C-alpha cells in the first residue's frame, strides 16, 4: 500500500474537502467497502482506515491497495468502545467527514450528492437514503425518507407526490431523469416523528456527510448529556445536531447500501441487544427534560417503549429494571438517579451475558 506522499520541505499539502473514514474490525467485506470509496465520482477526499482487529488480516488486505489517498492506522486503544471511530475523527483533515462502515457500500455518486446538498443548503449534517443488502450483496430492501411539504404550497406538494411515485420506478432510469431532491429536516420532525415514534429514518452513519468543525464543537456528540450509549450512538449524534440548532438536510436519493448479516450488533442474538431497547427510553426522557417532547408526545413514546419491554423482557430480564421505574417527575426531571441506577444494572447484566457467551468484556 502506498501512503499519502510526503510533502516537499517547506510545502504545505492542502487538506482534502472530505475525509472518508472506515472504522474497521472485520476483513470480510472490507475490500468491497474500499473499492466503493475509491470509485466515487467526487475525488477530493482522503480515505482513512483505522484497524481495531486483534490480528494482521486487515493490515495485509489494506496493504494490497496502492491508491495514495489511503492512510492506514492501528487503533491505539483497541477494543475500547467508540475509540476506533474517535481515532479516525482525530486524524481527519477534511472539512467534511464521511463514515463508511467496513460491511457497507457507497454508490459512486454518494459523496458528490452529499457535498452538493451541503453546499446548496448550508447544512452541517447531510444524509441520503440507502438500500438494504444481504451478506452476498443482493438487495433485499430499500429505505427512503420523504418529507412532505405543507399542502398549502400546492406546487411543492405536487412535486413531492411525483417524487414518491417515481420512487417505485427503475433506479437507473430515475437517476437519469431527475436530480436528487433536497429537504431541510425540522427539529420537530426528528423529535416527534423519529425519536417519538422510535424510528431511525435517517439510517446508519454510512449515509452521512458531517461538517467536521460542528461535530468537534459538540464535545461528546455520541452520548446524551452525561449518558454514554453503547448501541444508539447514531441517534445520539442526530439528536445532538438537532438540539444544538445545526441544520440537517436529507434526500430520498439512494446513495449507499447497508449490509445485514448475522455478526451485526443490531441482531437479537447479540448479547447487548437490550441496550438498543432501553436506550430509546433514555432518549424519550432526555427529550422531555430539554423540552423537545411535549408531555403528550412523551407519554405516547413511553407507551411504545413499554410495549417493546413487554415483548422482550423474558429474553432480556434486565429490561424489568426500567419497567419498574415511575413515570412521574424525579427531582424535576425524568432522566434522574433511578434511571441511572437501572442503566448501570442493565449494562452489568449485558457484560455478564457477553462474557458467558463470548469470553469477552463490555459490549
């Protein structure tokens, strides 16, 4: 592998506009991920790969590539939650950050479309829609976010209906027939329609383009207040952007592929799967405490959470810690000491389960 060329003494190398970041820990699909990054129609980027694996398979795989935009690193804090991601952020020089998970794919115009959206709207977080693929790369689904305009704006509403209808047409033909639609996502939409209804319509970080300076100013963008998350860190990122007043824009245009497979942490077989359930509870309480969810909206969100708890409590008994919590205000807030204690007990149960099943430590 060729690393980025060394600058001539006294000559400063200009930073790329975009840093594509691959937090790698498995080699299975990494070649496909790298190839999809290097095939981008937008070329002003660096490709940073941080290796969180215990062996040298990823290093050997990356070493077979000779593109000068590739830089390879070993994560200095291997195994620490979030450290591989944070290591990449600290190394990135681009004005924008573009995550690419090692089992996902970017379509060729992904970065081009996201950069165009950021420039046109001035947003600090841009996202496109994505396909769902299986372990062999076969498409098994497609998830798009359409944001309806006000019906009183008849022209825009008719355009919106046409886009919805066009979404069912052939993808290749539509790529030729139309330009991507850009829409600003209001904070109210995120808190009421996504967080309030326990739905991540934005998708995974592979869909994103992030303004690097805005991300760094947030301080701890992947946690909620003082609460570190183990599962819904992407939702924490979105929540912090919306709560900070940053502009977020999205498109129904499909620019990446999210791979579903048995080794993912999002499957019920993963020892820490329950964290992806009770962390929605944390989000609802936090959003109510900061005034982003009304009392009515919170009650509706909490009813959904309780239904999820009832469905999974027999398999994950730590969920009962949260089912027994009072709904009323606790020291003036919903996200108080009793929730903190329940969360600590639940994470401890997850760690013990993971140790029994895998011989590992925390999830």
